[in-house]
C-alpha cells in the first residue's frame, strides 16, 4: 500500500489495496455496495507502482459522461469504451500524481532537456514517460517526443 496515494484513499470506496505477483500492471475488483479492491504488481519499479495504483483508483470513479469528451480529444482512433476508460484513467492518474499548478511551477523553472525530464521524474516519483506525456498534455515545452513500444513484448527487435 505504500505506493498508493494514501492521503487520497480515504476519499474513495477502496477498502483494500493488494501488492501481488501478477503478469500485468494492476486491477480493480468491484465488490458489494460500490466498494473496491485494487491491486498492483509488486515486481514493477516503484514509480510504475505509484502510477498503476493511481490509475486503478481512477477506475473506481464514476465518469461515464467523460468518455465522449476524452474520445474527442484523442489524437488516435479509439473506438471501444474500454480504451476510453484506460485513457481517461491514465489522465486522472497523471493529474493526481503531477498536480497541474505544482507541476507547471516546477517544469517552468527548467530548460527542456533530458536531465530536466529526469529531475521532474525524481521530484514527482513517476516514470520519464509520465513526465513527458504531462509536459506534452500541458503544452509546457516546445518539444517533440516519440514513444516506442514493441507490438509483441517477446519480439527481439
């Protein structure tokens, strides 16, 4: 539970946070009376565990009406509801871990560079990818970022 945003949990319907051995990032399990159990992969880096926990917290929120808004803002074609929800949960997690006003204040004091991205990553205890996406979403720096992920994680290329 140490990787969750503990101060935020008291305002949610999450009754348990599980650190577990799984082959994916995390999960949200709805149980009776609008309560939830969330879990995250204990093998992942601490920054990723914090983001995953925040992402799973977002899954417990009610935001059905937000799906259409997020779809309209997406630069990629996202057709099914599950992808809307995943994108929205990522955005909520980023806002939770890198609050807009605080993040802008720190980012604006730095020059756009890899070392500045690394510094922000350390300050906010999130991955470089989360920092870069937040910089881009907020339009703080005039930079281009390319994210590369293999289609097949077992592919050696």
